[in-house]
C-alpha cells in the first residue's frame, strides 16, 4: 500500500490581510517538516468591516505562486486556492474566483450583514449557524471551513450539536468536503473544528472525504497538531486534496 500523503490545505500567506509570511518561506517549512502538499488559501472577505476582494492583486499572487511552485517542484506539491467568506452571499465574486481556476475554494463564514449589531451571544451564535447552513445549501465552494469557529473566537460559546451534525449531513448530501481545522487546538484541551465525533456522523451519513487543515497564519503553525489528531479520525473518513477543483485521495 502507498504511504498516505500528508497535506495542509488551509494556509494563509502575506496576501491575506492578517498574515505576514510569504509563500517561499511556507514552502521551505513544508519541506522541512515533511509535508507532501500545501494549498495557499488567502482570505477573500466582503462584509461591513472589510472588502479584500476589491483591490486584491490576483495576477501578482498567481505569478508569485507559479514561481514558487516551480522552485519547489518535486519537493512539495504546491496548490493555490482561496478562503472565500460567505460565497453564497457573493456569487459574482465567487464566480470570478472560479474563473482563475484555483485548485480549491474553502467556504467559510466570518462575518455578514445579518450578524451586524446582534449583542446577545446566543442569538449571534444561532444567526451565525443559519448563515453556515445557507452557505452549505447554496454556496459554490469545495471545502467547508471551520464549521464551529465561534468556539475559537468566544470563550462562552455554546455549541448547538444538532446544527453541526445537520450541516455535516448536508455536506455529505451535496458532496462538499468538511475540513477538520486544528487551529482551535492552540488552546489546550480544545478539540478541532468540528470535533471528530461530528466527522463520524458525516461518515454515517454517507460522507467520504475530509481534509485535515491547520489554518496557519505563520510558518510554525503549518500542520500543527496533526500527530495528535490524525489517529483520532474515524476509520471511514478518507483524507483528500484538490487539483483544479477535483478530489484526489491522499
Ligand atoms: Zn476562516
Ligand atoms: Zn483561514
């Protein structure tokens, strides 16, 4: 049997508003720690607080990507994509991203007008959940980003487990691949997003593929917590990566 490829498919570079590290440094680090594939997924966010689509240097980023990809050919497979915030609310911009032929698009909910001004935390959480569900129902994306990211952002977050399960069932139904995002584990004792029992439910619902991602914003965070998370993934969940929007088994 072939050795399983080790991939990190949710990686931010200095083309993201909240990240300083460049592609070349990340690629070098990936080789150092023995990763087989990395996908650069920079933020595209359009909401009341920011619009990173408007002046995003798409061509410059693709040129730099091509240069670094060639430089590291044979050492690590470099892929390029985007982490699109609320793709179902921005269909035109998402269509534009598709026209650039990314290897994959992560669909994530970060912020939306429907969340503006909701002070009550529980109301905010349920409104957030509804946006995630609509995105999974209607959005154009390949990988569902951090379904319960509010857990990472708010200490007092109360998870609606039925919502998480229902969302993962929808993913299985629509052929969307959920990620297991380890960035929440930087806080000791916190499971990945979503927790692996939700992934077990996704598998029960007929879901097959998952991605394991670090959501790194620095080189040190690449593939963080993989060694503890990998052995806990349910047996039926197959790891994959994407090339030009097509699933490839790891
Ligand atoms: Zn995100
Ligand atoms: Zn991210």
